[in-house]
C-alpha cells in the first residue's frame, strides 16, 4: 500500500516527466538533429580517447605516434564543433522563449480601431475616401505603424493629398528598421523609380522586395514573380516565379465572390489616342433615356453595367437592384436571374436572403435562362437554403454549360476535378475549365494553373502555370488602381496617374508599363525636370511592355533604337523589333517602318522589291496607311527611274561633281525655284502685252470705213440699229465726239489718223459695226463735198477688240 506522501511525490514526478516530454516534443526538429549529432560526436570522442590511452601505455613506434597525433587533432576539432553547436542551440532557445505579453494602451487601441475603420472604408467602392485618409492621418499621429506606412504610400501616389516624396522616404526608412513589410515595399518602389531622394538602384530595390516578400507582402511577391519570370535584374527562373505567383493567386482565388467583383477595364492610352471611341457616359445617357421610357433591354443593360461597374460608372448594387426589378416586373428572365444573384450574395445595401434568391433563380430557370439554372445548381451544391443535392446541381450546371454560361462550365469543372457527386475525371475537368477561361473567369485560370503546376491530367508545364497564375494575380482587388490612374489621367492629374501606373508596372502589369511610357514619351510628367531622363525611363517601360507581346510597344521601342532616344542608335535591333511586331501582330506601322529600312538599307540589306511588298502589306492591313504608302511608292518609283538613268548613256549627269551628288536636294530646290520664277515672269509679260494692246485700241482709230450716204444712216430708235443698241446697253459707258472733215482727216482730242480708201466694203462695215456696238453713246458729224462723199469714221471704245493697221 502506498502512503499519501509517496503517491503525491509519484504524481509530481509523473507530471515532471510529462512536462519534460512535452518540452522535448516542442523542440524543433533542427534542434533535435543537432543534439543527436552532438551525442554521436561525444561517443566517438570517448572511443578515440580510449584508443589513445591504450597506445600511450605501450611502446609505440613512429607509425603509432602519427596515429596518436591524428586522433588528438580529431578530438580537438570535434570539441570545437561541439562548443559552437552548443552556443547556437542556446541562442535559438533564448530566441524561442515566450516574450512577455504587454497589454496595449488605450491610445494604441484607439489608433488600431481608426486604422481598421479607414481600411474598411477604402475597400468599399462608394465610401468617402477623404474621411478614410483623415482617420489614417490621426492613427499615424498616434504612432500606429501600419497607418504611418499607409499615409506614406498616399503621399507617394498622390491619393487625396499632395505629393511629399521626402516625407514618405523618411517614414519608410524608420518603419523598415522595425521590419514592417509595407515599408520595405515602399523603399523598393522609391529605389526603382528614383524619387524621394533615392537614386535609381535596382540591386537595393531587389533587396527590399525580397524582405517584403518574406513578410508575405502581396505587391512584393508579384514584383518578384514578374522579375524572375522575365529575368529583370535577376537570373530568369520559372520555378521561383511560379512560387511567388502561386502564393498571390491563392489569395485572389480565396476572395473571389459569385459576382467576381467589379469589372476592371484595361485601357491603353496609346490605343485610345489613335482610335478614340465613343464616350461611355453618352451611351449610359442613351440607355437611361430608353430605360425611363420602359425599354426592358435597356433596363437590363443598365442593371448589368451598375452590377459590374465600368470606366465611367462605379459599381452600385443598389441601382442595379432597381433596374433588374423593373425588368423582372416585365417578366424578363435575365432580370429574375440577376436579382437572384444579388440576394444570394448580398452587398452593402442588400441583405443576403437565400429564400428570395431561390425564388428568383427558379423563375429564371423555368424560362430557360442559364444564369438562373447555374444559380440553382450552386444552391443545391452547397445547400444554401435547400438540402444538398449534388445530382440536381450537376443537372442544372449541365443545362447552363450547354448554353455557354461561364459559371455552369466552371462549376462542372470543379465537380469533375474533385469528384463531388460524380466520378473524378481530370480530362472533363480540363475541358470545362478551358471553356470557362475563354470567358475570362478568374477561378478557371486558377484551376488551370494548378493543374499545369502539378501535372494533373496533363504533362507538367511551368511556363503555362506561371502564365495562368500571373493572370489570376493581376485580377486582385489592387487592379482597381488601373481605373484610379485612368480617372486621374482624364482629370488632367498626370503626375498622380504616372505614379500609380509606375507602381503597377513594377508588379508586371503590361498595360501600366505602356501607359507610364506613353506619359513620359509625350513629356506630360513634370516630376523629373529632365527630358533625357524621362526618355531613358520611357525606354525601359516600353522595353518591358514589348517583352510581354504588346505590338505597339514593340514599334515604339524600335523607334527609340532607330532615333537613339534614351539609348544608343541600333538599326539592327530596331529592324528586329519592327519585324517581330509585323509578323506576330500584323502591325501596319511596323510593316511601313520595315519597308522604309529595306528601302534605305538601314540595319539590313537594301531591297526595293521587298520594301514595295511591305508597303503594300501595310496598306492592306490598315486603310489609314494608304495615303503614306502611296507617297512612299511614288518616291520608290522615282528612285527606280533615277537608277535606270544611271545605267543608261546619260549616267555622266550624276558624276559631274561629288558636291552635286551629295547636295542634290539643294540643287533640285534651286532648279524648281528658277523654273517657277520663269513661268511667273512669262505670264506677267503676256498680261502686260494684252494690257498695252487694249490701251492702244482706246486711242487708235480704224484705218478705213465704208462710205456711208446720209440716206443709209438709221436713227437709234429704228430698224436694224436695235441690235447695236442692245449690245451697247451692256457695254461700259463711253462718250466720244468725232469730227470727219472733207479732206479725210479725223481729228480728236488725243490723236489723228489718215484713212486708206483701199479697204473693201465688207471689212469697213464689220469694223464699223463692232465699233458702234461697243460704244454706248457716239455723236458723229459728217461734212459732204459736192463731188464725192467722204467716209465718216468712229473712234472705238476701250472695250473694242477690232484694230485697223494703218500701213495697209
């Protein structure tokens, strides 16, 4: 029988033993391995010492002495290693000792509450962001670390406050010493962009990115995944890129909702400048007008636009509910289906209600709508307000997928992938995931990336997995910064737009890279105050966007190599980029540039036939290229004619002087100028001659007229004089008084002439008629001799073209 004291001591020893066992189990595996290694080395040392003692007791020869020294050296080394390992173990144990938990002060609790409220407001699309940043500023004043980092980021990006790069750099430096991942990410961005007193340093940026990624910062993981994928300042490594992108993609996939979040438009500013489309606000106003008149399709369209959001419209489920209700009241199946989605998921202003969602989904499904069928399938699959029934879910998903609805395809893929309610079939799962990915569903991309990463249902492919996971990572909630940057650009806040595009460019967004390069290329950014520095930065952004397959960026990068903007002139690299853009993306500008380089022989062999072919392809690819292509082809034909002349007997013209050949364009301009001057001079001389002839006609009398009897003179108001009077009525008014004497001399106020009696009657009559017609009022006085009549002559007006030669 055991006494009470013995039992208590036994139980105490048992508790100590159990505590020791628990302590032993808590020791990490690395420490246990190190302890085992030390024990093994101690046993070996004891054995060696025993051997050495045995050798010492005998008369050993030289060989035994060498063995003795070798054993001693080994013992000494093992002792040194044992001491070092023991010190490291003690150091690790000291670090693992639980630190004393200190209760937060009331000020710290208040700061934490402000920070959480502010971040919740920032996550909502329709909240007042200025109020949120006011709370963040107050929390930062209370020394809240994350609030200080968030405020520094706001001053770097210009979010609802002015830029202050120096303040942000100082805050990031202080917070990085505390090990805050957000601060390390901020320093990495400043070193990459080169603002805030930080010179551009990619090695330092890489160090801070690594530290931030170790702290599970999403931006840093994306940036490292992008850099390892494309080999930017690090050796290219698909596996490392896959590791980082997989972590980010998992975070995104876990937060995907039934509505897939707000729709993000990836607007390329260069494409928008070259091909401006219609304004979205005008389209919304048009749909609004039709919807107010009761047009059901317009109501559905507006509801979907507010449900997902757009470039000019923020996501607003409350307005979407209103328009879908109007459409549902008219019996529209899509209105029923989207009402079911709104009530199934719930939102800020709409309370989730499974019963109401089931009612609307059922109405839509009875009308054959795939959205309603997919919604019912989801409710039966997860047991949302109804008993779980995988078979019914499979049936509804199949009906929706057969109509091409993306949610039905995705859920069928999930059921076949996991074997939920059906036999697992990776090939069918792959089929439905591919169909859903064609509609852009983020979870379809994630599942395909997962299957490629682990080789499930296919051969493993690291590049394909990286591509899918990168696509998923770029659809996280931070992608809304693309829309914020675009909004700043439209509101002429260019510097703010550039900083946001620059941040997203570091994360690997091709759209952000091309847009940042576009703003720098146009010289709209006023942060750096150095045009050459801006071109260098634009060059690197164009280079990164071009490496991701954007054809317009490849053309722009070729231009930078061609003209030497931000880099050295390199015609071969420029030609290679133009060729790549023309062959892969059928870019008309790249074809035209490549044709020009073939024409001139820049960076490649001179070939006019190939240049003509490329010009023709550019005109066929893009109708806007027809005019410049026509000019280029005309120039090419002219050059071909010149070359043919050089091969003819007249080739000596081109070899008269080297200066002429070198400055042929100047000589051509001179010749054309002289030719134009000669033409103008000759035209002016001809006009002067005509004017002089007209003046002479005014002062020169006709040589001879037909003798006219007084009986033949017809008064103005009778007979055949009507025609002359009609013509004279339209001629300029001119009054001339002429007197004919018996001697045949005509006297006037300016000149006198002698008439010749040798002119025939017909000529005199015509001359007289024209002169009379051109004159609006003529007074003639005739004096007659007794023997023979003398002709009466009239003086022609300035408008008369008849001229009598006095020499005839």
